[in-house]
C-alpha cells in the first residue's frame, strides 16, 4: 500500500515548493511503498529560516527544560515502536524481528542519553590575572546544525547527532538519505508528538546534491553533522568550509585472528561483523586477517555457522536473520568486488552471488572468500555488503602493517588470548576504536566514536557527552568587580 508523505518545516507538514515527488520502493520486493517530496534549494532555505527563528527561544530554555523535551521524544518513540520497526523493514530492508526493533530501542536510548547529558554541559571558572575580575566559561549552543544522514541506520545515525544537538540548545535542519525518507518522516512524527516548538527540528527530503548541499553550504547554518561515504563527506566538508564539522565516514573493519585466538568466539563475532544489516555498516567486518596456522579451522567453523545461523529471506518473516541490501549501487559494488577478487585468485568458501529468488535483485548471499590479497578492491575499499574476505597472515606485525596501510581509521579488532599482545595491537593501530576479543560491530553509544586523525574516516566524535565538543562552543565572560 503506497502513501504520500511530507516534509516537516517550521512545525508544519509541507510538500516541495514545486510539488515534485519521487518514489520510495521496498528493497525486498521492488514495489513502490510511497511518494516523497523532492525538495529544492528553496525548500532547504525555508527550513534554515525556520531553524534560525526558533533558535533564540530554544537556546534560552533551561537545560532541564530541554532535557524534559528529550524525555518526551523518547516516550513518543517508545509508543510507536511497532510502526517504526515496520516502516524500517519496509523502507530499509532489515529483518523486522531480528534487527528492526533493536534499532528503535537504540534510538530511544539516544534521546534518554541526551536528556541526561543536557544538564551536564558544565562550564568553568578559571582564574584571572586581576584579583578584581572573575572569568566564566560557558558551554553554549552553536546555532543551526545541519544533519545529513545515511540510509543504513535511518533512525540511529541521525539520532546520534540530532538528539544531543537539540539537547544542547541548537536547532536542526535534517536532510535524510532519499532511499529511507519514509523512515525519516516517521521519526519527525515522533518529534511532533513530543511537542517540540516549531522550527526546532526541520526535515527536508530530496536529492543530496540539492538539499544536502544547500544545508551544508548555506551561511544560515553554523555546524554540519554528516554520516556517510568518504567521497560525499569530502564534498560536504568543502561546501561547509569555515563551519564546525562532525564527520563520520567510511571504514573497512579489519578483524585480526591470531593463532591463539578463541576461534569459536571469533566466528560468532564474524557473523555479527559481516551479516548484521547485510554488512551495511561503517564498522562492518570487511577485512579478516587470520593467522595461517588457524585459517583452515576458522573457515571450516565459519562456513558451518553461516549455513546454520544466517537465514536470508523476507525481512518480515520472523525466521529471517538477513534481508536484502538497500539499493542497487550497493548490490552492484558487492557483486563487482566479489567478481574482481575471484578473477585475481580468491576462492569462494560459501555464497558469492545475488539471490533474486527471495523477492528482488537486492538479495545477496552471505559470502565468505578465501585467498584475498592486499591488491584486491575488496581488501582496499569499503564493500558495504554481506561478505567475509579472508587474508592469511603470519604474524602480529604483518597484521598491524596491513591495518595501518589502509586509508580508513574508524575501528579495528583482534582476537588473542594474550592480553599483552591485544594491548600492543590496540596501541599500534591507527584507528579511533579498537576491540580486543570482540567483533568490529561492537560499540556502546555513550562512548566516543569516530575516525583517527590522518585517516579518511572522519573528524570529531559522536557518543554521549563526547559530541559536546562539536555541538557546543565555549563563551568567555569576564566580570570586573571593582
């Protein structure tokens, strides 16, 4: 059943100024599930104006008042969790029972956490060189924050920036990924239900090069939060020159398995690392560096686990653990990377091709490749599909060299029973996050997350109070008591 949704600007549901729309399709069936406004630069500018008008009053509320609003948003999401999960499965493609409800639950946690962090945006009272003066350092909001969010986690990815941004007193203009715009509209509906003042959050749907570019470049926005690909992130950074940036970009999740690693635990972590959300995660395991002494045993255990545990199929079926990828470019890239690896000498352990018999051309088999080498695209680039590319290594030093030779620096992992080795690895690799004896898709939403400096994985940190550095700024106030 198809529906027509609208944008949320200045507290009202509106269509694009010229009435243009585009179709939203289900990745699992290919069917049209809705029509969405194709916003223009004028629509984006209108949203920025609404956010600017709302900012002084919103920033002027007490932190406790904004915290109470965040609690109302969390309650509105909780009350609509069934509809939110259903829409997520329909619009994005992830299995409803296995994954969709979990993303909704995490979204609730983001707003609960923002409520707690809002009242902890504390300043300082540093000394002055003059005994008659007092110095106050206040944490204050930046103004209007632009958010450009991806399609792989259409609730939690915008939520990890949106919730703290408004909790700290900013207002927001949000441009979601076109392929999951209906999810974005559902989340905006929760904000409406929470009685946020008009203009505090504004949703503009449409093409990224139009509405996303406008909210990044427009002088009416003071900070830009972006989550997505490296190429788009670089373009956003150029257009937003001079503004505060919070950029979370790509990764390829290198996971090292040493000869003394717990293979059963490593296999369990691999299933989550590569097949959660069909591999469409910036922290997905996309490079598996396995010691030659245990590689064959690891592959044997992994192929058996994939056959037993990963159920590809209709994402509305409770038995399904993996659905389709979200869009054709992602499916095509996954297919291209697998084909190129095979042509260069890799071999298929399991999977390796599309599975359209499940409902659409976007279903791709859970795949394991052996014999992957450093010169293959699948080792050097971000695949973003359900593939485990395995490379044989001989030493810890070789693993560190391969990890640090990558342009990515988001997250890495290692399995070893020697905690000294685990700590050596963690300190030596240039990634912003390292898991020891845990997979690459493990993270906790209150901890600082982001790319290491010098990599192409982004700048700044999301995660609880750690986003404060980018979403607020210090104001210095000097008072002369004499």
